[in-house]
C-alpha cells in the first residue's frame, strides 16, 4: 500500500493519506488517495493544484 502526507497548499492543513481501490470514488479501476476518515481526494494519476503530496512510501 502506498501512503503519503497530503498538504492543502491554501490552508496549510496536512493529513496522512493512502492509495486505495476500496473506496466508492474509485472509477474504472483507478486508485484514489483517501484519508483515515474515508474522504477521497483525487485519483492517483491526477495532478491537483490545491494539494501537494510528499513522503510517498510503499508500506
């Protein structure tokens, strides 16, 4: 499983996220980044101008 720290570049808020295929937001088999509370942010292969991913790790 891939994990990362996601930072909202506008508010500065950070949260830990993981890449998952087990979320209702998954479409066409493309994994999404989701937090521990179940919020999905965006698919793995999409660049999002409001968020920065860092410390991406395979765990």
